[in-house]
């Protein structure tokens, strides 16, 4: 969850709605719409010619933090030079 999503939902909770069902529907539709416009990130690497991807993550910082927590072949010190990288979904890998 992002702070902007929390503010969006909090604001909607303060508005008048005919019933809980219509409020729930409005919140879900608003979050879906907002998230479609937001950037998403993945953590990626290549391992013996195979792409490895983890995610998606809401922010690049979340993806970077996940690198230290995920089980990965790159934690093996016998494989020097292996790098995990954060990509924004939609960017072309270099």
C-alpha cells in the first residue's frame, strides 16, 4: 500500500454512499484505476541464461529491499559478478 492509496480510501470513507456495497465497489474501482496509472517494479537477474524475476513491487525501494530477503542463486559466493537489478515494468532492459 502506498500513502496515496490510503489517502484515497480514507477520503472515500468520509463521503456519503447509499450502502456499504456501493462504497466497497467505489473504493475497489478507484484503487484499480489509480494502480493502472502507477509504475510497478520487478527485481530481475539472469542465471545461466534464464531470466529470474520477483515482484511486482509498488516502489523501486521495495524491490531493492526485497533483494536482501529473497532466496537467490546470487547469494552463493562461488558466483561472483552476479547482479540483481530493479526494473520499472515497461522499461527496456539494458
